[in-house]
C-alpha cells in the first residue's frame, strides 16, 4: 500500500474486498469441474446450510463462484474480478460506483442470488420497463439455471401476474411500479388482494436517478375530483395580456413568478372581481397563480411536449417522456389550458409516498451507478448509504478535453456544427448531448442545412431509444441525445472506430448537476476503448446566465471579442463549477424540504398502514372495539359537559338526544334521570348500555360474522377518513409557508397542526366505527379475489375512479352527509355545535 493509499478510505476498502476475490478465484477450478446438475444443486446445499445457522457472509465466496460459473455457461459472460468487488459492495448494503460499460447489470446477479437464498425475495430495481424486461430475461437465465424463480413487475400487468411475480425469488421491475404496488397494497380490503411481500433487500440500478433525481416528486395515487374545468380556460385567456416586469416579475433562478400591484389590478379588472385576495376568491387567486407559472416558467419542448392532444412531462434529467405523470395542484390543467388541449379533471389524493420514505423501508438497500460520488453526502444523510468507487477492469483511455466557452448561444452552436462536420468527415462517431427537446431540434436543423446525416433521440422519439443508442458507436454515426436518454444501453464501437479515436462526446451545455455531465462523458471510453469528450458552453446558457456570467460578459465586450472566438480560462471553469455546486446544494435543499414534510406524513402513514394491515390480516378486534366504546362514551360526555364537573350544569337534553342517535339506538334517557347521577355514574350507565347493545348484536350475528363486520367497517372508515386527511394536510402545507411572516417556523407549525389534525382524525374514525358497528346489517357476498382499484397514478395512464364528494352543508333536518343515516342536527351538526 502506497502512502497516498494509507489516507484513501476507498483504496483501503478495495484492498479488503480484493482479499475475498482471491478466495473466490481459488474456488474456480473446483466449481468449473462440476456438471450442470451439480452446479445447479449448489442452491439447495446453500439453503440447507443457511437453515443450519450458517450466515450469508460465510457463503459469499462459494455463492459468487457458482454464479460466475453459471454466467460463463449460460450467457457466455464470466464476471471480472472488479465485478466481484461490485457484487460484494452491493451485498454489504452500499453503493457501487462503476463506470459506464463495466457491466453493472451482470454485477447484480451476484448479490441477488446470494440474498435470494433466504427465501425472502430480492428486488432489482431500474428506471424503465425496457431495462427491467431486458434484465429479467437476460440475467434471469443465470438465476433460473441455478433453480431460482424470476419475476417481472412492469406497467400493464394484471393482479395475478403481479402477485406471481412478487412471489418469485428475484423480482426485476421499475421504481414506480414497486412504489405504486406498496400504496395499492395499503388500499385493498381483503388479504388476497395483497401482491407484495416484505421489503427485504433491494438493488437499485441507476441509483442516482432513482434516489436523487426522482426524489423531488412523490408517488401519488388519485381519484378524479368533482371540480369544473371552465375556470382554467377563463384565466388562460387573461395571462397572455399581462406585460412582463410591469404586471408580473419572474425570478428564474428560484423559479418563482409574482404579480405586481399593477398586475393584480389588471387581473381583477379582466376577471370582474373587486379584490382577488378576498376569502371568497381564494380558488380564483390560486388559478391565476398556477396560470402565471404555466405561461412563464414552463416551456413547451423543454419541460413538456404536446403529443396527440395531450400534455406530457419531460423528465429534466433523462429527457424521457413521463407518461401519465401530472403536475399537481392544478398546474397541469393550467398548462393544458395554455396549449388549448382538453383539460383533464383535477384529482383527489388517495395515497402518496416519496421515494425516500419508500426505499428506506427496505431491510437492506444497495445501489449502483456510474456517477454517485458527487452526491455521497446526500446518500449518507437521507439513506445511510456510503459510496465505494470500483476500479475499472481496464485502464481508462478517455480524454476529457477542456471546456470551450463562447459569448453567445448561436456562436456556440455554429462551433458545435463545425466540430461535428470535422469529425464526421473522418467517419468518427459522435454523440452530442443537449439539455432540451427544443435545442436538440435546433441543432438538428443546423446539421440538415449542412447536409450531415444524423439521428435525434429526445422525448419525442423515446420509442427508438435503445435502438438509436446501440448504434451510436458505428462509423460515421452522429447521434443527438437530450440529456442522458439511453442510459443502460451499451454503445459498442464499430469496426475501425478505435483507430479513429473512438466515440467523441460533445456536450452543448453544462447541466446544473456535475453528475449529469459525468454521465454524458461516461458514454465514451468503456472497457478500455479510446474516446474523447468536450463541452461547448456559452455565456447565454441558463447555468451561466443565472449564476454569474455578467462579469465575464462585460470583460468580453470590453475586449471586443466576437461570437466566433472561443475563450478558455481557469476563472470561467471555476465559475462553472461554483455555479453547479450552488445549484446542486439548492436542489438538495428542495429534496430535503420535500422529505422533511413527508416525514411528518410518514409517521402518520406508518400508524395507519400498520393498524390497517393488522385489521386486514384478521386480528381479533373485540378488545379494540371495547376500548373505542369507552372512549366514545367519554368523548360524548365531554362534548356536552363544558368545563363543569357537575351534571346539573351540563346540557343533559342534548347529551340524551346525541347518545340515542349515535350509539344507543332505541334507548331514550331522560335529562331528569341523568341529573340525579354523578359524572362517574353517567359514564358508567352509558357504557353499560352500549355494551349491552353490542353484546346483543354479537349474539344475533355470531362471533365470526361480528368480527367480519368489524373488519369491513373499520377498513371502510379508515380509508375514507385517511383520504380526507391527505387532502387536509395538502391544504395545510400549501399555506403553511406564510407562517414565516409571523416569525414562526413553517415546518414546526406543520408538525404541530398536523399532529392535532391526525388526533382529530383518529377520534373521528373511532366514532364512525362505533356508529356503523352498532347499526350495520351484514350481507352475504360471494368470495372473489380482490382486483386492483381503478385509479390514476402520477406516473402513467389509468382510468380514474370518482370518489364521493359532499356538496354544501345540509339543513338541520337533512340526512347527514357522513353516511350515518342520522339527521344532520343529531350527528355532525351536534358535534359542530358543541
């Protein structure tokens, strides 16, 4: 070990892993001598040894040697030593940073096999259906040869297919599907509706994309809300008539837009309202705010595309279309109105979770990617994952040339075209990275005018993604790719390309994250291939424009430098890196902000889901019901006793009416009778009466049917109340930021009020459960396996269901909207009055 290695934690880790690699290599001759049957038989042997108390760690060398040999025999690929190291890092619950082309897909077969021996299941998670399907078929051959079952979870599977897939030893699938299936499992009403098993061990491919980039947007399952859409069109006609700076101000850096006082007056005049910010116009003000964002901050062919009359979001990190995913809080509808396409109805949240909180539920979590080191602090803080940089199998020959900076964007693109023509004339393949659909198409038109044949890969042509990327290394190919679409597909160099210098990468703009730039660079120079990369930058690029290019622009103006003259300067390189770090820190703050608020919801979600699961799986609820009866009686007395301990000072008439309607049907207690009792005696009397009614119902139905009734009622009430609570928490969060003006911490206020709302929900749940249990009439139904609910998810298309919404407040003698069957004045009205 050299002196530098002594201070290098990563080098020390690699040295420890290499010792185990030597052990695995030592087993290879004996493993190679086994017949196919004997090799496959090792799986049963390992499982028996586990049952006898041996640990997975002690089995690792033999298990890895077996998988390596199976890979050689089944798919003709023998794991490199560095791939064995990567597999051990994953098994240890860490992140393996492996450069593009080092074979991460093959690496995952090692720890997935070893951990699947426990019988608890392993999830191998990637970013899209194509890669999940490909890996399950390709790498699945190794697992199946060794006697393990392999499942696939992608969009479009029915209930039976999902359940069978999750029952497999190793399940390949996408992050969205795993997350949505978790949410759906916590919405089913019968145990046979569950599809997932316990969350035992996950290997996350492209871990930076899934755990970092996608962590800003929570997964949401929603039903259609009953709100009209006309208002969106009305407001969309107003916004284009406003003038920038005069009527509204845009802060691009913060992605914020606000109306000026003049703008507010103009909007009020055009919409015909006196005061936009009066309580009665809250919804209208919200529409105006969202429409402003849609028209000023969200650009077509950058943030979204319009395809077949539908607004589809473009993933800002991968350039892929995110089918079915919709912006929340009416923003998507505002964009639809802006583009003049059909407006889909707003939705009501039925279930939601962030990726951070979903993946932190796994007993063991690991991941792999080509670019993780720049985000290691976030991986450590949020997921308790550290990163180990795995050496390349062959020395890296790629040459990363210094950035070239131009004064204007047009000057930069002219220079890019000249560089492409120069390299293309020698038949060297080029992969050109752009940051948006709009800019990829602009560059494409410039190349067309110069007669350069090329392929364009962006959100509009995502269907051809793998096919286009796979051909990018052939002689003379010019491929334009938006961001890093195509990750996960190998670029194999064509014949004679190595002699031309390999694949040349051109970046047309620095991304706000250094990691995305590194992903683009990483497409060249795989497995010892030659290659080169260079970024072309202009001072008009968003990153430079928003984060400090003014001084540089002034110097260039004074020197009289024109658009065609590039500059290379350490000062500019440093300013670019500083800008990127600044944006990375801001994005981390955004993700941390999302997580801080979801952590409040997550504590509540865990309580509700764990209790719901216990009910679902058949826990005897008799004792729970008894506790609820006692609390219900106590709460009822509190409702009508005021602050007085003396019953003669209580509203005994209202109390008698309330308990008769609520939990003592058919039993009328006179106020005079109650006035003669002490507070303790009244509580004891009411509790005895309600227990008698409960006991008589149980005797009439039988214990088994009564338990079934209690389960059905409890699930129905919990789901309904939880759905309303999610809406209430959304509304609370939307306005909580204003507390900062009152010198209060919005997060602290959100936690405090969220807790109070949660407790109120729990009380309401218990009251409704008692009301229904004491009144419901059981009906015999046929036994049928539960099918997944027909709802919309924010990541792909689905026909939404329509939850029941109540209208205006009913009259005193109308039936209460909560569904109790009581008059409003004797149900929720009484509670409200109290």
